[in-house]
C-alpha cells in the first residue's frame, strides 16, 4: 500500500523530506504503541529489530518493552539467518 502526503513547502525543501516524515511517523506510532518494533522495522526497511533499536538510540528515543510478539519475530529471524548460514556452508 502506498500513501501520499502533501507537504508544506518549508518541509518539501528539506534534503530528504519523505524519509523525515516516515521516520517521524514511525517513531510516534511506535512510542504510542500503534506499531511493534517489528512493524516499525519493516516500515523503515530494516532487516531486524536490532537495527531499529540502533535507529531509536541515535535519535534519543527510548525503546519500548520487549514483548512476546517481538520475541517470536526474533526467533523467526534467527532461524532464517541460521538457515542461510547452513546453505552457505553446504555450497
């Protein structure tokens, strides 16, 4: 799904206004509990929750609680990475 937003000229002249708006939306949505860390990571194009944690830290945003959904997603990510590692070894 794609969403189009009309930006005021002041913001439209920023170096990367679409990314700035996306990041602000994701930070606010995550802080308000609308997005899980996994969902926020996907919205920003990160491969895993740890990249998102780094993103938050760089911006001085405190990470939320680590819930069951995040734990399950981390397990799936680890299994995927393990599978890729095994494939590389057997090749």
